[in-house]
C-alpha cells in the first residue's frame, strides 16, 4: 500500500501538481564587456604619433580605468595603455612595426571605487611606416613623360628616406571613375622613375606604391596632362 502511495506522489511531482514556485527565478546577469576599438591600421609618420579614440560602445558608463598590454607577434610586451573616462590613446611608436600587435587586457575594467564593472576584450592592430608618393610630368605634343618618386618614414633614422620599391603608374580617362594600370616602374639610384607614353588624349595620372612588411601603401595626387 505504501509503495503505491510513493508512486502516486512521484507522478504528481513529475506532472508539476505538487510543486508550484512562489516567485519567478531571477535571470542570470551576464557580465558586461568593454572593447578596445584601436584603429586596425596604425601609421607611424613621425617621432611622436598619438592616436586617440573612445572606449567601445559596449563599455559601461561607469568605467574609470581599463588597461591593455600591446604584445607583438614575438611575444614582446611594451608599456601598457590605460584608458579612463571613456577615452583611450595609443603612442604609435611604442607598438610593433610590421606584423600584428595583440592588445591583451591587463585585468578588468573598474569604476572610480575600484570595483569591477566589465571584462576587457582583446583587440589587434597593424603598425607600419607612412609613405609618400609624388608624380610630375610634361607633355610635348603627343608624348607624355611622367616622373614618379616615393619616400617612407624610417623608424630607425626617424626621418623620411627614399623608397626603391617598384611603383605602379595608373591613368583615368575624363568622365570615368575607374583607374587603369599602365606599367610598373622601378626607381633608379636617385630615387625617381620615369615613364613615357604616346597619346593625344587628355588624362589623369597617378602612381601607386604597394605596401611592404613595414611600410603602408600610398597614392600620389592625380596629375592631369
């Protein structure tokens, strides 16, 4: 008899008839996060370059301090970057030139009382030196001669030096928006490269310098001839 009573009670529990919660259980509170929206492309163009940006939109308004370590591909760590009052700043010269910088959280985001308010999220960026391209030219009848040159910022010398990498000469016809390729040219020892073509058509020209491991790509200003 008792055995049958236990089975009956078990059936009532399984059907929910003997268990009615008195209050709804509180949902689990998800941990807030705080992003480090460092620009994916960092450009080193002088001895001191400082880039500022706001904390991520996901960061709580109560964030008072948040810090990240810039770690290069080889595992080397430079001085940490601290953010506070919704703003951040990066000294580009302290990041790894070439390769990827891995922004690793130092701890957590805290409020002005030192209490945790969010978990910090990692980020990545790539730092390369700036480059500058120039293009000049002359037209004599149907003959157009273009002269291209480029320089890049040397982190070691802390000045702009000549680039000897090949460059791509491009053109655009009037009334169009598409740039088309003419030819690659390679600078001589003087740092300049010349290209001559024959055309009676008036066009716009520019030169494109591709990226290298440590230097960003660049375009010259358009030249109309």
